[in-house]
C-alpha cells in the first residue's frame, strides 16, 4: 500500500514540477522587459529561492548539513541545475523563445536513452508510446508564423540545456543522493546556483539593481513557484517513479507556458494548440495507466511463481 502511495505521489510531483516550471515566462518576462539582465535575474531568483527553502527547513527543524562525501556530488548537481538555465537564456539571443522552449523538450528523450544505455532500464510500450505522444503534442504547441530563424548556435545551446537537465535527473536518480531529503537537495542546488550566477556577474560587480517594487514581487514569485516548488517536486518525483517517467511527466511544463501566454499575454489560441494540449494530457494518462498495468502483471507473475 505504501509503494502505491509513493507512486501516486511521484506522478503528482512530476506533473507539479513541470507545470510550475512552465510559469517561468509569467514572472520573468515582465521583469526582463524593465531592463534587468538575465544573469542578475537568475542570481536574485536562485538566492531568494535558497533563502525561502532554508527558512522552511528551519521552521520544520530539519538540518541542512550534508556529509563531506556528498559534497562533490551536490556541487556537480547544483552546477548542472544552474547551467541548464544559463544555456536556455543564452539560446534566446539566437532564436525565438517559443522555438527554444519547444526544442528544449528533447530532454525526456535524452533521459530515456541514457537510462537505457547506461543503466539498462527497460522501456515498456506505455513509456515509449507516451514519450512519442508527448513529443508530438509539444510540436503541435509551437505554431510557426514563417518568420522564425534557425541558428546553429541557438540549436547547440538549446541541446546543451536539455542535456545538462537530463544529466541532473539521471545522476539524482542513480546515486546515493537519491536518499537525501528532496528539500535538502533542492536547497543546495539553489544555493550553489546562486553562487554560480554571482560569479558570472563579475563577483557581484556587474549585478543590476532591481528596477521596481513590482519587479521585486515578480522575482519573489519566480523564486517560489517555478523554482522552490518545481525543484522540490522534481527531486521527489525522481525518487518515487524514476528518471524516465519524471522527464515525461514534465510535458505539463510547455502546456502551462502556452496557457500563461494565452491567458496573460494575449497570445493566440488555435485548434492546433488545443489539440496539442489534449495529446499531452492523453500521453500522461497512457504513461500512468501503462506503468500501472505492467506493475499489476509483474505482481501476478510473482504470485503465481510463489504458488
């Protein structure tokens, strides 16, 4: 019964992680439009997120200390998590954000391939079908107006962002870090990211001041919703359902981004986009139902073997 509850928690956490991560444009675009550079924005985002996470841990009276043997691995994961954001924002200089966000969703494929080749994880029919449907749905969300420009550097940076994010997921799932409390790992990933962005800003010399009280409010929301909540839910999902399933559940990310763009920024909604959202939702249902069916068949096989 506990394993079933853990799986349900894993599925929900994976969808929550993706959905909240998809809210990044909702809070970041208005701040960037006020003139704040992305390095400064990312520093404030990660710093505030780490502070919020630390406060939550203090209130819950939970320790944030880690053992010395875990330090190298935690530093690596923090660096991967931060540079995934760096590469994506750099890609925005070469290609439209919609195209970058769509191409970025190649990370579930990279995750599945790495898990299959390096750790010989078996890909069930449900996972393969769900992965394919997710990619088709993501493709339908991006509507071309014929003016987009493909850039070699933009594609390279987007692929690098997806690869780094996939590595974060795979390493978290296949190392002793997996047993670390999700909130603790999330704190250290965010704290290390804040240090990295501080160094990138010439050790603080190139940091820009936040332009307004409204911008501070949006940055705080950016730090809490698509950062603290998303990062914690991501680690929890990886622990309970594994790397491949977590990455596929991340399909809720572009759905949220599209809905935010339509409802808040007045971007057009077409039947093609609507069908893309439906296909992604069906893909998640197929993933959950398919994995549940496989689990039941394995349980019956074991029962028959015992009898």
